[in-house]
C-alpha cells in the first residue's frame, strides 16, 4: 500500500476488540456451517467500517451494529 522508502513508518503492536450485535439474521441450520456463516457476516460488517475497505458498501446491513469496545495500541 505504501512504499516504505518514501514514508517513515511507525511500528505498532496492540489489540482492538469489536462488538458486533445483530438481529433477525436468517441462517440455514443443520449442515454444520451455521457459526461460520455468522462469523463471516459479522467480520464483513466490521470490515465495512474502514474507509479503505474494498468491500462494496452495498453490503452494509442495518441488522448489524459494530462497536469498538476497547483498543490497546502501543508503538
């Protein structure tokens, strides 16, 4: 994304905790993929919070609420 020779980059370590809540999400059950589908849908909504996302904004789903609960970032 950035050329390290042109920009001085700071190196960060940390952790960010997101909370994703959803309501009325229809998911098929009985074939072992229920959790995977829910996790994928939640992760997609988290990704859509970024202004640089390559995920089409049309995937924004109003049934989901994404919050940043905690962040611990150090350099």
